[in-house]
């Protein structure tokens, strides 16, 4: 199985229109268009019943002490963890694509509650749900796609892994406000193959 995007090349920079924020010379960042990139796939294996899509950034700092603070940097040597930007299940294989901007075309304060997507599919929570907890202006359940917004003072270039799983499941066994981690657990033993495309992003102008 193969996956590609019309909007960025594998291991290349994701354009700012597909991010949650872009660099700003005065305020460091400003909010962006937050469109989902388009994705095309082909050659799913025999026996594929539904597809699962995850977008995961494995380069998120494990400590917030220096994040987005003037006069400090987030060291590249800091241990990192995963942040889920998109969890989409029950995708019909025959669809062949998710169009650019189909599932997200703006930032929605408090989160998108019923984001559009392929017919028959379901979208879970992304990790902005936890990130914005306690922020009166932004807190809420963030369903569907919300794009990159790494710390503007991070020394490390972030990598965004779009992972497409071909499964033998007619319906992914998760319900309600499910997460990426729950989906990964639910599809264990049911994955026929997987395909990856990785895009990079940074809000730090010093990072290349």
C-alpha cells in the first residue's frame, strides 16, 4: 500500500496553510488556516475492509518548563513524547483519497464537534483537547484534524507522521470520544499493512 500527498513531499516541510500556527516576526506565532492536507492511497491489500488514519508528532517535549518562554530554548536533548493531531477510522478503502481541506479548513475555538469527513468514517479526539484544558478561551473536545503548532523556541525540527492502516475490521471497535491511543490498541492483530508519509514543521526560524 502506498500513500502520498499533493500538498507536501515525504520528509519535506508542510506548508503553513496546513498548520495550526505560522511564524510571526513580532508575536512569534499567529494562527493559520489549519487545513488538512490532501492524501491519496492505492494498492491496499486483499482483505482490506476499512482504513484507519493517524497523524502523530513524536517530537513533543515531555516537560513544559521552557516551552514558548522568552529568553529560553527547548533543548533538542529533552526527552520527547507523541502528540496526536488526527484520528480517523472506518475509512472506505475504495475512496482512494481525502481531499485537501475536506476535514478541516479553519481553527475552531473549543474544538470541532462534528468535523466533516469521508462518508461512513468517524473522527476521534486529537491531543489539543488536553493541551487547551484550563484555557477558558480554547478548552474543549477537539475532534478531527488540527495541524502543527510546535513550540516557537524548540531547537528540534518536528516530524508529522501520517500513518494509514489497512485493517480487516468492518468497523473499528471504539466508541464516543475515542483517542489515537485507544485506536492503536483496538486495531492490534487486525492490521494487514500500513503506509507512511512524513512531513516536517517548525515555528523556530533558526531551525532548518
